[in-house]
C-alpha cells in the first residue's frame, strides 16, 4: 500500500486551509485525501470515500509528490470558458439590457 507519510506542519496547515476554504471541490478532495493518507487511510479506503478509482488516488499522490501543495489545485484551462468578456462585451450587454427594458 502507498501512503503519504512525511508532511511538515506547514504543509498540513496549507492542506487544511484548502479543505476548508477552496471553492473547487476537486482541490478540496485532493487535499483531504492527502491528509487522510497521512493519518493512515489506505488507497482503497480513500477511493471508496471519494467515489473514484484507485488509479485516480495514485495520480493525486504522484502530482502532490512532484509539485507539493501546488499539485492539489486544478490546472489552468479546466472548466467552461467565459462566453462574454467584461472589456470586449460590456457595451453590447448594456445595449441589450436597454432594448429588453423598453
């Protein structure tokens, strides 16, 4: 079995902060899985807790070991891209609002 054993107090505090305050649930899951592994939970138990495959837990651990706390966060480019931008489309949005209110 694989565990995350050696965590500094500072890293533990950062991971706990992510679990409590990060707005992305995947980042919270990753941080929580690392903390639980540090406490002795097995990969099989973690996969059951988070409802994912064992391989996913191993990938989370690999990325954490390579990038430390940065590896917990989502990579750039994930999620839906914005349809409108504030700078380019603000005028269009204002005009549309005026048309619909009349």
